[in-house]
């Protein structure tokens, strides 16, 4: 596996020299300052490439674009749809011109990923990101006050959410709201409650089947460009992999991926296998999913989760990379076998880029004011553990 590191640009407090020292060989980044629907230009991409080279003292290159965002206009097929499709194609062409061939994107409506606590205290003194279903229901029903929110939860969850909300201080309500609507790491925008409500309203007439069709139509629009440029587009799964805020989710399971990848069968269309996102659903077996879609896996996010229950939806927190309920060793074993198969076929993408996704804040991370989920020491620990698994499995394979 190609060992990479996510970097959010010059505002990222974790330096690329630290990433290099941690063992990373390449960089995963994006042009976070450019809004969805606006084309990335060759000039902007070159600037970011030079920043990567300069900040790493020539040791690292920008290798994966994560994410090239799909706009809400594309997801909902609203009035700016065609202009945003053309901008997306232009971005693909500019990335290809710069030599960047792996492009990660997602098709989650409104919010890209959702947690209720960005720094949940752990027994060892560290912190982790957590999704608490009760707290999310409290936000949905009593802070956002979404119409029909109560219908999204069973009676026990709704009653627990009422009690939790009643016990919350004003500071607690603010912290919960900020955790949910703060926007993506590296992004310059965030949501207000009014903006979030308006964005949700745009999906009033879009159910799961329609959003699926919109995803397939988006891929059908851009796949010819991607193929001509020999790009690898890889969709990230929903995070968490179940519906939130009354919005549909369409990339949450093996069945979802199979539906899309069968509909747009192309070497340029594949999967970002995120073990943490998929692992948050009790019904997802990440080893089986890796095995089923191995030839279509273009990018890997390796992290682990521990769920509070085996019901869906459920609460979970981001555990250590080799702890939790995802069989990380099993997933890596499947990927190493797939890479060996690709090498036998002389595929140029035989080495699949991987990054240690997220990480618990430990040691010096705790006072460093870093992007939630993207600490220095916590990710170094995760990468070291993953590298140990790779070394062990590789040694077994040659004995």
C-alpha cells in the first residue's frame, strides 16, 4: 500500500515534515478554499503542489485529491446542475494535467460527516470523535427543530433525547451544535441552523431512489472524461452509514456500492474503502466488502470504531486502529492479496494509496488545537500499527 497523509494546506497545524517523519510517502489534499461547483484551475493546483513540495522540503508530492466535492446542485439536480457538471469535468482535466489521477468524492446530502462530540474523553486521558445517537436526536428534535424529526426515532430514543436535552446547559447545546454544523476540516464555511434547515428542505422531494439515480447520472456525465484521462474516481461511503436529518443515504452498504458500480461499469469508477465509516453499521462486514469490491478499490481510509449496540442506527466512537470492531488485519490481508493480483496483471494501480484515517488525540496532540480527527501523534500511532500489520502479513506470505 502507498502510505499517504491528509493535509489541509497552510492552515494545517500538523506539518508535512511531521507527516514525512511519521512514515508517509505521499500527500492527500484538496483545494478547500474553492466552493463546490467552481472549477479547480491548473494554476491553483500547481500552487498547492508547490506548497506540498516546499513544506515537505521536496520529500512528498500531492498524490490523491480528497475531496473534489460534488455540489448540492448536482446531488439534487437543481438549476445550476449543468454548469456544475462542466466545472467538475474541468477540474478533472486540470488534475490530470498535474499528474493527479486518484480522486475521492462523496454523495452525502448536506453534511459530509457527522459527529456529536469532536473530543470525547477516553479513560486513558486521550480524546476521540464520537457519534451519540441520543445527543443527535436531541439536536435534531429540540435545537434544529426539524419538521417531522420525531418520526425519525423510536419512542425510547426520543424519550432519552428529551431527558438529555433538558439536562443540557447552554454551553452544552452550543458545543453540540458546533460539532454537527461546523463544516469540514480545512473548509472555510460552516452552517448556521437556518442554512442547514434550508439545505435539508431542498431534499423534500428527493427520496433514496431518486438520490441513487442522481448519483448514477452524475457519474454517467463525467465518466467519459475520467476514462479519457485515465483517472480513478472513488466514492467515499456515507459517514455514518445510516439516514440522518430525514435525508436519504445511498452509499452505506455493499448493496449500495454494487448498485452504482454495476450501473456505471468503468475502470475509472470505484470505491474509497473507509473501514471506519462502513464499520459504524452493524450490518457491514468490512472484510467481506473489501473482498467483494477489491478490483474496484482505488483508495483506502483505515480506521476503527466501537459501536454501543448492534442496532441501526447506533452510537459509536473512533477507537484505536487495531482495536474496535473492524477486523483491520483481515481487511489489510485482502488488500495485500489484491495488490499482488494487480501486479501479476501489470496494472499501473497495483499499489493502492492508503491513509491512516483520523486518530485519537494523545500526548502532545491534546494541547495543540488541531483539526478534530487529524492529530499528529494519534495518526502516527495508527500508521505505525498499520505498517506493523503489513510487515507481518507480508512476511507470512513469503514463508
